[in-house]
C-alpha cells in the first residue's frame, strides 16, 4: 500500500507540474491564460516591486535550498527517499504557481517591436526557448528529473542505476541548455514592460547563482569528468575549446 501511495503521490506531483508549466508558458507569453505577466489590477509601483521581488526570492530560495545535497540528506530523515524528488517537484511547482497567481503587473512599456514581422520573430524565438527547455529534460532523463522514475522503481522494487556522466545533443554545445532555454523564453518578447523586465532579470540572476551551486555539486559527483567538460564547453553560450 505504501508503494502504491508513493506512486500516486509522484503522479499527482508530476501532473501539478505539467499543468503549471503550461500555464507559465501562457503567463510569460501573454497567451490563452486568464492572468499573464502584464495583466490584472495595477498596484502602486513600490508595492508591486516589493511583492514581485518577494515572489522571486521565494522561488529562488526554494529551488536552491531543496536541491542541495546537505538539505536532501537532512530532509530524507523525514521524507522517504522514493518521494524526495517528487516532493521537491511539488514545492518547486507551488512556488511557480504562486508567482503566476500573485504577480503584480507593472505594465509600463519600455520597448515594443516596431513591426508585426519583428513581433512574430520574437514570439517564435521565445517559443523556441521553451522547446529547448523541454527537449533538454528528455535528453538527460525527464522522468528522473521530475520524480516519476524514483516512484516507479520503488513500486517495482528496482534499484536506481548509478549516475553516468553524459553530454547528449544540446549538452555538447552548452553545459546548461535548460537554463539557456529559459533565458531565451523570458527575454525574447515583442513588448518589454517594466514587470516583464523585472521577471526576466530576476530569473536570470537566479539562474547564474543556481548554476554556480549546481556545478559545485556536479564536480563533487563526477570529479575530473565534469572539470574537463567545464573547461571545454561554455556555461550558457555555445562555444567549445580544444580538448
């Protein structure tokens, strides 16, 4: 019964993530969803700034803290290892949903595409960024990344295979294509408002800090393999050095 409950918990966490991720695409792009990054009642500038910075801080702290090995070692004293990743996904998705729900629009336009063609190009580029994000998760292990593999292994009694260092497709050109995809998706817009700029700048700042923390963990996990990879492949820009 506990294994079945863990599986259902993992599936529910993943479903929550999937729905929220799709909503977040519409939120950033200003498409389909009822509340976007630039829609809703407009609060005074100072109030909106403080609320939005607090939302970004919650998102950043949750992602960085719960992903650290030291936190996982402590956390799994209370949460079974089989659902540790699903629990991370649940909290991470909740912090993203909170942003989409409580974000305060700051609709002053800083710049806007001068022609429909340029606007379409910017939208297409942003959607390409989302595609890079999603594709990159499958290039490594989408189902492990979002906790499904762990609860399936727990259900069947299988042991997880040891982590293997791989650099498929996008990873041959940049070390962090998922983060690069997010940056493209957030910055490529036909209409840059103050609120959108704050969102893009804040998330980009978190991404850089998150990469530094993550790479420390990757070096600890993969050692010289990752050090050599880091020496020859760019962090976010597609360049390579000779081996």
